[in-house]
C-alpha cells in the first residue's frame, strides 16, 4: 500500500503522517508536484529526513520545468539524504510527467512533442545515474560531456527506478517500453485501468519485456469516513468536479459525459477555490463518483481498492481526501484483498 500526499493538508501534518504510514507498514509515499502549490522535491526531502525505510517518489515531476542534468543531480542528492532501505535498495523513485494544460502554456513552458521529450529525458537521466560522463544530442536534451560531479562521498551508480506518470494511450505505451514503472492516474474507472494495462503491455513487448516487468502503482482517491460516509462522498464529488473543470486529460479518461464537463467548467476553472469545487459537487452523481474512487465507509473503500487491484494495479497509492488521514492508513494497515 502507498500514500499520496498533495497540498490539502498542512506540511507539518503530512510529515507526521509519513512517519505514521511507515510505522503501520505502508511501502511507499508519492508526493505530488501540485499545480503551483507545492514543490515535490522540498516535500520529499522533508519526508526522507524523518523516515528510515519507506520508499519515496515524485508523483510526478514535470519534465519541462527542469534540465535533465539538474533532475539527476537532485535525485542523487535525495538518494544521499534518504540513505538506502534496510535491504540495500534505493528508497527513491523518480516519477516524471509531461505536465498539463492550461498551466504549462500559462507559464510559457508549453508541451511540445511530449513523447519525444519524455524519451530523451529518461534516456539522459538514466545515463547520468550511472555516474559516468554523458554526451547526448537530441531535440530536447543536449548534454556535452556531463557527469554528476560528486567529488566527495559515494560515487557508486544511483539505482533509482524511473516512472512515467501517464494517462493517454501513447504515453502509456512509452512507459511500458522505456520506464521501470508507470504511475497510473486517478479519477478514472477500473475499465480505464484495464485498457491502460493493455497499452503498457504493448509498449513492454516492443522492448522484449512483459507486463510483469513493469511496476504499475496507481493514484487512487480515498474519501473515507465511518462516522459520516455521506460527507465523505460529498468531498469525493468535489474532487471529481475539480478534475472535470481543470484537467482535460483526466476528464476524458474519467468517461464523463461532455455535457457534464461543460456544466462543471462553468463553475470550476483554473485556478479555483475549494468553495468552487463544493459549489460544483451537486452536479456529480454519487454513482459516477463511486466508479472513480474509493468513497464511503472503510468496507466500501477496501472493496473498491480491491477492484482496482483486480484491474491490474500493483500498488494502490491512496490519496486521502478527508482532513484526518489516519483512518485511511488504519483501514488498510496490513490489509490484503
């Protein structure tokens, strides 16, 4: 089981929760690089400093915001900070994404040829992780005899797995072809996950690999309350409203009717407030919400997570939507479907 942290909760509380999740046996934490709200590197550093064995990943870092050599140096530093897990493996995971609109264009980054840009970034970063000198001449990445210049300390290769945060079919196939894993998106039904796994498998086959060679964690929203499941469902509807109104790629993958998306967009835009999400929530049906996430009581949430695992998810990364995260951790501590 994994935990996904975004920007809903105070930073000090998230750090406390990371320690609690590790104590309760959770295997990994993925920190969002959230809109322009929180930087994943800062949060991953804070979590790495206070934990000992839980794996920590970026969910996900936009490739258009940093040079690949800088990304490699950053993760090399995080690798030093986190120290290896008890079994000797790296505790760090590098999750990369191609960002989304409208934010990319609004900050002047754009998203030109994201598949090629992603391929070049991963090839270059993976080469830099060997700690050897790297030259790379691509359309997006150009390195001239670049090396991670670790003059003092550990100069051994950084065995850091690289994941792609993918939603569209072509990026899913690329994930299977060149990445160690794919971070599947949330606010999507299990039918989408099944099709996504087929796409990842097709990409893996191109590289002579099988689907079993590709880790497939999925961000999975979890709005849980045994005391007030109706409120938990309302909070879940608010999240659905946010994504239908602001992120077209997720809105499409969700299977929402175009008419519903347009009605939501009349209320929710980017940037939007929590009040806007709540105002649009009544437009979202309970039935539709519960096809996209785990919402309701502990039992309802566990049953829904089991459906996503059956669809092909290797590690559910739970995104707790309620103010109190501990009930989510407790509901899934040492749980098996």
